[in-house]
C-alpha cells in the first residue's frame, strides 16, 4: 500500500509534464527546480504527504515550506524535494512517487541530475538518458546519450527504473557538475535545456556569475597549494 498522499485531494494534473530534480552531484537537480520556481514565480498547488516524510520544516517569504511540494505553471508541474528522505526510506518513497506519477494522468517526466565532471571528455555540457518508450524531440534529438556502463544512482535512478518497467515516457538531463560542491554552471545548463524543450526563458546570468566566482576561488586555492608544494621541494 502506498504511503503517498496528494493534498488537497482531487488535485488534477492530467496532460501535464512534470519536472523534478534532487540533491545529488553538484546539487544540480534541486537547485534547478528551486531557481525555476523562484524566477518563474510558480505558485504552489499541492503538497506530497507521506508517513516517511522527514520531521523538518522551514520558512520562505513568510510562509511554511514543507519537505515535498508541487508547483504548477500552465501545463508544467514542478516537484520540489526540499529535504531528502531518510536514506533507508529513499527507494520506497521515490518508487511510490513514480507509481503515483504514472497513475496521475501526466504526460511525461523530465528528471534533472548531475554527472561527475571528471567523466567529461568532449565539449558537451550534459548527457541524456530516457526510457524506451520516450522519443526525444526538438533539441533533445541532438543530445548525446549517456555512455554505456556509466552508473546513475539515487532518486533519478529509482524513478527511471520505475518508469522503464511501467512503460512511461521520461527522460533525464545529466549536466556535468562538480561532485565536491554546489555547481551553478550545471544548474544553468539544465535550465537552458529545459527552457528550449518546454518553451520558456529564464535569466541564468546570476548562475553564470556565481559559477565564475566559485571557479576563480577554486583556481586560486589550487595555485596556492601548488606553490606551497613546490616551495617544499625547492
């Protein structure tokens, strides 16, 4: 029996496309959803309740933010996971979320995640993965598919597996990201791909500037360490 409950009951999302991402490599998925929700001023339409929700809440702009919420702008629905489930409950929660999506009447799902930048070997900025039934269109037709034998882990993997087994159209955008920190550049890449695919525009200039500032600081630190090592053996 599923522990997932959508409140208010009777929320209709038929024919919509759902976009979501999670706290993974570079936090690319989570921050993509959070940034879009903020910049597009998307209203909250429902809560995802469950008996395994973490006992955490927060506030934003004067109101409570529950761990799992749904936002909607026209035919796009955004699922924001503010807090990851407890590790031992992760597979169960996201498996049940995927099952609810399949039964909800929604058209397709776009998942956003990060891909370890150490795997990058060309000039592309992301890789695409999709279920067998999904047929890439538009910009996604030209996207490079994730190479064989590269593992996807966490919520994106759980949901892709469920969608594949249930024959549901879904794809994942995996932007190359730093595994060591939040990566604004990966967020900007993900938003750019989603924007072209779904027909919306969002200014990602703050993300690019943030990425440049972080990268500059990282380069300074690496240079400092390098000089320190060289002086030890001079």
